[in-house]
């Protein structure tokens, strides 16, 4: 575990002490909670900005956001940010999808039987 030390002015310290006392928690616990909360907030914002600008990839943005995979993908959707897919990869995916053959995927299956399952 790492430790971070910093200094506060008397007024800043008095404010932190008052908030901690009124919240019935220790000063270090308050500072830790506030720091973690702000880091998560800023991390989400930074992840969205950098990913949208294509400055970092999906995995790094997801890590910075500190969200679950589903939460992060939903955050991208909610902010109208599409995944960065190169034209080359997009063409490969389309070609792969076009090359799929029903009989190769569903060996010895009748289309009517599968329709009934759906």
C-alpha cells in the first residue's frame, strides 16, 4: 500500500476537521473517501474524452473509468461514442459475416426446426 502526504492551510484543515467531525468519521477516512470519489469522477470524464479523441484505446479507457465492462460500454452508448474500428477491420468483419453459411453453422439442422425454437 502506498501513502500520500500533503499539507493544508489552517483554514483548509479546520474545514476538513469540521466536516469529518460532523460526519462522524476520521479526517484520514474523509480525505480518502473524497479523493477516491473525485478520482473516479475525473477518471470517467477523462476516459470518455481521450477515447472519443482516439488518443487511447478501449481497454485503457475502460481501466481509467473504474467501471465494470457493462457500465463502461453503457457510458459510451449514453454519450454517443462509437467504438474505433478501422476500415480494414470493418471490411474483414463484413466479409466474414458474408461468408457465413447456414449449413456450416447449424450442421444437420433444419431451418424450420430452428425457426420454431426462436
